[in-house]
C-alpha cells in the first residue's frame, strides 16, 4: 500500500507525560512539534489505571515545563486531575497531535529520520522517543497458569474493588501499585487479601512527618553519595514505620538509592494507612508465587493459598526494540544508552526513561534540555 509522506521539524513519539513535556518545551523555544500517539487519547496509560490512583509525588515536583497545576489542586493530584492537566496542556496552540497512529519503526534517512506508521512515513531531522515504561503488561509464566481455575489479571486491568467484594484475592508484587491495590481491596470488602512478595521493597511514605511530601526528601538525597542516601532512608523508615519484619516486610539489605541506581527500581511509595492494614492483618504478606495449581497457588515456602482472583502487579516491558533496536542505541536491558535530554544518536533523543524521585518534574528538565539542543541543531537548516 502506498504510504503518504509527511515532513515535520520535530516528531515526538508518545503523548504521555514525557511526550507532552517535550512538546511544550519545544514550543517554548520556537519549534513546532508533531506528537504521534498510538492511542486515541492523550495520557492513555493514566486513563486506564485504577480509580484510587494518585500521584506518588507532589504537584510541586511533578509539573510540566512552566505549567503549574491549577490553583486548588491537592498536593497529590488524583488520576483524573493528572489526565485533565496533561490533556489541557497538550492542546496548546503550536503543538500538532496525530492520535490513533502507531509508530512501527524509526529509521535513518540521510541526515534525518523516517518515522514509519501504517499509513504514512514522517520525515524529520529530529525525533524524541517518549513512549514510557508501560507498554506491555507482564504476567509471569508460572507453572499451571493455563489451568488456573480462578481469575488471573494484570494490575493494569484493575479499576476498583467493587467487583471483588467477598472474593479471596492474591495481589502479586509489593510495589506502589501492588500495595495500593491490596489496600483498595481490603477497604472495598474483599473477604481475604494476600500480598505476595519475592524481594522485600524499600518503602517511603507518600506524606512524611509534618505533612512534608516524601519526594522532597528523595530529590534532596540525590545530591549526596548513594550510601548516605541509603542510610538516611533506612533511618527514616525505622522512625516512621518501625520494624515490619514480623509482618513479612523487613528492611532490604540493598538501600533505596542503591537499588534505584543499579536496577532502576523505585521504592514503594504508599500512604500510612496501607502499612496499618498490613499490621492489623487486613493485608497478609506471603512469600512469592511458585506455581498455580487448579484452585490453589503454591508459594515459595511451600504454603498453599486459595484465591479466587490473582492480580499481577508485576510490571511492564518497555518494548523499544521493535522501534529502535536496530539503531544500536539500547543496552542489554532494552533501555536507552543515553537519556536525560542528550542525543543518543544525531537527531534522536529519549525522554522519560530516568527512574528517580519526582520523575514527572524531572521529565520537564529533560525536555527543556532536549529542546535547547534541538533548537541549536536546527539553526543551520533554518538559516539556510
């Protein structure tokens, strides 16, 4: 089938927070970006998430470039408030949107790039990939998975506890989503809630003593050596939460910032009420899942539990390989080798792939850096 050819100054792939931040920063330096998004809506990943979801980080550290949240927004905006904020800013004049269009591959074309979609090839000297982390949900291939008699779903499919009232639910994965979904179920009338944990998480309260957002501390600690941040975070956890070992959540040997730098794994940022639910037994922490067996689930310590529902808060694949895997810009984990607003190859940048406290706000800083670099690189062709 003949493909339409489109030419544009800068193409941004993805209309989530990183993509919108990039588009706004580009607009602010006088470039006109084209944002290409496979979903029919802005911020589609946020729209699909569970009802209870709020930002783990404060509105202060999570703003788009030069665009604060509206007056009256709570310190930790809700899912719907984040979606409305992203959607409104994405529709500023000077930003072109091409929704419902999947980017299949990015290829070098002369001095620029060809962004291939099913119906068109978009030529541009500059491309920003901002597709984010949540591309393909991961459900582990446990033995017995195919014959499990209960309901098995990924956390991205969970909306609220209403349909699980009276059910026995096993949530797998103690990250932010897993712990918050477990709490939502316990509050929403589930008969029994288990939380399966393979690696004990580092835990930070969303709101610390005196109502100070936890991400203020996390961002400040990034300025210090990793070992210092780990010690301070460990001390803060003991003071805030006490010893949770008897509840199945011991403090991990690897600290918050060491794990973040080594694996890109963020801590579980939760409200104090979630920890209280673990302490009072409404959420029972159990060992990791080893296998599914009919109506039962076998755990790593040999114990059996009998959930009617298993919800997997087990992460996502980034799926960058089909897009750019042939360009030698990814590492062994499938992560971009160069991030933070710098060019991974001439005219190609990746935004939104740096895991850190206050990530949304950091995306804005990445976007501004990228926009300034792109503006400089476009100047010769503009002058010509």
